[in-house]
C-alpha cells in the first residue's frame, strides 16, 4: 500500500457529493433526451398538419382550411 493511500484510506470511495453530481448529470441527460424526442414528435405533427392544410386548400375546401369543419 502506498503512503498516499495509507494517509487517506477513504480516497478510493466516491464521496456523497460526487455521487450526487453523477446522479444529477444522469437525470439531466434523461430529461434532455426526453425533451428532444418530444420536440421531434412536435415537428412531425406540425409538418403533418400543414400538409393536410395544403391538401384541403388544393382541393378547394376553403371553408374547412381556416375553421373547424362541423
């Protein structure tokens, strides 16, 4: 055993603050990825809705393109 390890035997075990920082990083990464997935889904639905709007406009159904069809 080296002199440094003998002087500080708890240096090899991670401290509570480093474990907390690691957990915080992991939680941040998970939230960031979830928001990225939701953002992609939102853009997909936005494009899909605009394509439907263009299809109705091209079909001459202008009453349904700006208001809800009842």
